[in-house]
C-alpha cells in the first residue's frame, strides 16, 4: 500500500483485537521514530503491551476497547504542530503496515503511561495502535470551499492538496483550519478549537502528500 492509499483507507479505530504487533513491524516503527526524534525536537516512544492507559472508565466512555499499544508523544510545550506533522507520518506508516490507529488527546489515563520525559518535556498526546476489529469509517468533511481561500480559479495541484487535507484526522472532527493560496504560497491557519494547532500539523502533512512536490511553498 503506498502512502496515498494509506491516507484514503485510514480511519480512527478504537476497538482492537488481542493480536500482538509483530517484532518486524515494531522494528520498522521504531526506526521511523528514531529518525523523527532526531530531526523534530519531539521525543516519541512506542509503548507495547501496556493495557492500563486504555483501561480507565474515561477510555471506555470514549469507546476504546482492547488497546494495549500506542505511540506516546513527549515534547516541550509549543511543539503541537510538529507533533501533528510527524505523528501523522507514523499513523500513515502504521496503516501501510496493516495496522490501525487513533489519535487520542483526552480519552485515556495519562498517569498510567510509562513515558520517559526529559527535563522540560511532558506527554502531549498518544496515538492508539494495533490490529483493529474493523477498519473504521470515513469521517464527514466540511465542503472544500469552506476550508480554503483561493483568488481566481483553483489550480489542480491545490485541489489535490485540499482533497488530501480533508482526509486528515482532526480533534472531534472539527476541521478548524484554513488553507489560503496566494500565488504559489500557501498560508495554513489554525482556527480556534481544542488541539487545533496539532490538527494543523496533520493537515499540512496530508496537503504536502496530496500536492506532491514543487508546486508551492508554505508562507
Ligand atoms: C489531535 C487529535 C486529538 C484527538 N483526540 C481524541 C480523543 O481524545 N478521543 C477519541 O476517541 N478520538 C480522538 N481523536 C480522533 C478524532 O475524533 C477523529 O480523528 C475524527 O473524528 C476524524 O475521524 P477519522 O480519524 O476516522 O478520520 C483525536 C484526533 C486528533 C487529530
């Protein structure tokens, strides 16, 4: 599965099978994490076979079942956009490996996560991971024209980027972002909303994948 197929087939999954992640797949994920941590300022950790974070009443209330694996993203405050941008790379890589995921900011027990934080870092968010009971379902999206501003006719490359951006997971599916095209420059704005800056990082990664290379630069 290429990364575009992964993007189209990814949906949040909250119920997981009791099936361990193979060591070979865990190895691929760890390698990607090492490279991301090297370049991003994030401190992402892969946590396997840990049932407590998703055993709380909050997690059940949030419809989580059987989740014992997750990525924990530790970082200093102010790294929200990077967490979204690089975390989504791991989400799509996991999807390519046949695994399912769900970004989780609230509906888990933070205190149970055995994350290692360097001074100044804290656990910002986790991403549930594993073999889903199902593949999830596509989210409803706001119409494209409410999510972007384009003067004149929309170029084809920008439309492709927008289509990819609309597939991005966002907190409570809020899609609180605007992508504004001016010449070959795209401005990405987070609107008001919980975790909107993290969402923006996810959206920007999807947009870049949708466009491909060379058509634009970020403002
Ligand atoms: C930053 C962020 C935080 C999220 N937090 C939670 C959460 O606490 N609990 C939950 O069940 N889903 C959470 N989600 C998943 C969203 O509800 C989901 O991505 C959105 O409804 C779109 O659906 P999709 O991922 O299936 O496309 C979060 C998503 C993002 C991007």
